C-alpha cells in the first residue's frame, strides 16, 4: 500500500512544486492535493487495519499525518487562505515527526521482549531527513523567510528522490537504493 501511496503523492508534489516555480494554477493543484490527501489518509488507515495481511502501524501513522497535511493544504489553496502560518506550524510539527522517524530508521529498535522492533533502513532515514528539510522550508515560506522558488525546487527534486525512486526500486527490484 505504501508504494502505491508514494506514487500517488508524487501526483501532488510535482504540480505543487511547479506552482511555486511559476507554472500552473492553484485550483487544480488544490484539487489534486485534496484527492491525494484523502487517498493517503484512507491508505494509511488500511495499512493500520487487518484489511491488509500484516498491519503496519509505524508506516500507517506517518501516512495519515502526511495525508492530513495534504488535506489542510488543499483547504488553504481552495479557500484562498492568505495567512498560511498555521499551515506552516503544521509543517513544523510534521518535520519533528519525520525527524523522530529518521532517527528510529537510523538506529533501529528492539522491543522490550527482545523481539525485533523497527529495522534499520538507511534510505528511509535519508528520505525523512529530506522531508524535514522540505517541511522546514515550507514553514519558512509561510512565515516569509524562504522564497517560494526554493520550496518549488525542493518539491520537484524530492518528488523523484523521496517518492518515485524508492517506490519504483522496491516495485522493480524489491529493495531500496541503499
């Protein structure tokens, strides 16, 4: 499910990045952002339930919070909200969450009973570091501290590095790049 969602999320990140680079218009970007938000929240909830072979609460929680962010962004775009600082604060909170995920994927964990917890995943930790940078940049944008073109460039680059490369590597080869 997560791989499907990464590809779906790319359908929102790329046009949103291009919008910040001066290409495109807001209403269709707002619409796709809402659609992707719904799909991501629903997909995350499915990931956390027995509807899937093995529930994955760790991945599900991350998917749901990203989906909620996309829904908030969609609302901001479609409703024409001009003061986006509250959205920026949501990005800040998500940056903190991504930082925690990155640390956990860097060190790996063992449960109290000695069984395996969260496995080490260097590429996923790298993705979380990238997402922290992106989310802090978006937060800075909403407070007028970072230019939109920089955020746009980060979004376009991370569409490939943080979404499509890991998704297609896992689909095609069964492994992450590193």
